[in-house]
C-alpha cells in the first residue's frame, strides 16, 4: 500500500517475508474482510484507513462518527435523495432499486471513531460494510458485488467484551479486530514521521492507486482458488478440537457449557488452553481461512517462493488465527489478565504453541488416515488414533471414505 502511513513494526513473518500493518490492511481488502483498528489516539489507525481509500477514488466514503449523528444525516451523506424523502415523511419507494444501487456505488466505507455512533447508525454502517443498505425494511445491494469496511475506534478492551452492545456488534460484523497499540510504529518510524512534517492532522494521500479494479480483481481471483485441504482440517480443529473439555471426568463441549465454562472444568484442565480459549465460530473460521489465503497472496507479491507457500499452510493459518482470534471473544478474559499480563496476543500465542504440538503429534496418524480414507476405506485401528480433542477427525475420515466409495 502506498500512502502516508509509516510503520515498520512486523505484524508477522510469513513464508520468509515480513508482514506489516499496511500489508494486513491490503490482505483484508483482498479477502473482503471488514477490519476494525482499535487503539489509542495518534496511533496512526485513521491514517492507515485513509490511505486505503486511495485504492478506490470516487468509490469510497469517509464517515466521521459522532454521537449526535442520526440515520437521516447518514442517508444525506450517502445520497441526498434519501434524506429529502425521509425528511418529508415520504416512502423511499419513489426511488427504484437501480437508482439506489447506482447512487451508492461505494466499494470501501471508512468510519473513523465508530464507537461514537449511536446503535441505529452503527447498524446501517455495518450493513454498508456487508454490501447493502436497509431502507423501509428492504435491503438494496451496493458496490456491484464488492464492498468492505474499515473502522477505527479509541476504545478500551472492556468495549470489546460480549457484555455490551458494541462488543457484540463488533464481533458479529467486523471480521478482523487489531490492537494498533500492540503494533505501534518504531522509534525510527517516528523520527521519519516528525522529520517529514509537523502537521498533526490526518492527511489524504495524493497517490491514487488505481480505480479499485486491481483490488476487486484480487478478491475475485482468491474466491476462485480452491482452499488447500490442510487448511480446512486446521479450521476444523479450531472449531471442533478446541471445543473439547473435561468436566468431572466426562468429555464435554465448551459451547454447551455456556456460562459454566471455564469454572466447571476439572482442576488439571484449568492451567491448559481448555480453560483459556473457546472454539472459533463458523464465521470466524471462514474469516481465518480467507485471511490466510489473502496473506499468502501478499507474501507472494513480496517475493515468497511458491514452494514455501504450498508447504506453509499451517504457518499461514496460525498467522491468520493470531490476527482474527485475540479480540473475537474466544479468550477467557480472567485468564488473560492473570496468566498473560492482560496481553491477548501472548495468550493466543500459547494456544498456537499448543496447537502446533497437537498437529506435530498427529502428523503421521493424519497422513495414514487420510491415505486410507481416500481409498474408500478406513480401519477401526486407524480411527482409534483420534480421541480427545481429535475425536472430530473420525467423522471427517468416515465422510471422506464414504464419498470415495460412492465414486467408485
């Protein structure tokens, strides 16, 4: 991404190349993943979002969140015809759906200080992020098949907890939530930023990076590429394997325990990831896969070898998981505070370390089992290698074997 934002702090290293905050923003655009940048004032989150708008000249919209903004003002900013109709108490029926779609040809919506918006305005903004606007109970598509949102907010961690409306909305509609304070610019970045100018205002970049078609083309290409099977197995582990826990000696589901998790877990489980992390939701699992694929493309553009990308599915998925999971609501906040110095990324790193160990232990078993299943048969002795948090693999292996048997 070309622009004014400057930050050389690595978010990750993937396939031998560094990934920075600007790369993460590009990956979210490639994957059409809504991105929420949370952090303290002056951390550069608004500038990064502004720079992203250069990809979509005349097809992006900037909204400054205010607590006195209502939906009528939002409609006025989107299209004055909406405001005129609503102000006069008229139905929007006078504007046909094509007029609405044509008038809202935005591919990128950037909202600065999203938490300042009242719930009704936030709901409409989330709808715009997801590609439609709701008027009089009807949903009208925008962006010609591609729309994505980047939002910023100077909020505390408590706002992203599930106990409040904003926290639930963020988790439900924003696919990637990143703490920009954790990946703040280096001292040398700060030196260059201050030496360049002393303007304290957020600036619009003068560089126009195309008409949006390149980004949309990347998204469409990634949509056509088949996700490697290994990534789907890893995602299954994050959805089903991490759901495993033990209560009074019996195997239980964390999802089914609901509020009883993690306090009801057996004592030996309290110090493990069983008491630290919940399984990913299906939405978060899809976001993780999509971000992984997009980050692979970013790495490829930065010079990564295709061989490294092909063999690095696990590394790619864990990198994506580390960016999707920390503020998605899966972590036990009490454990993060007491055992990980309130550092969500360190907490997720411990989950990733445990996950890597699990996959290393099952590597040979997975190879043998998938080979057998692909031939249309799977032995009981092979299935018995998968128990505990790996019990989900039995269902997958039987499904593969049955499908292969039908194709014979």
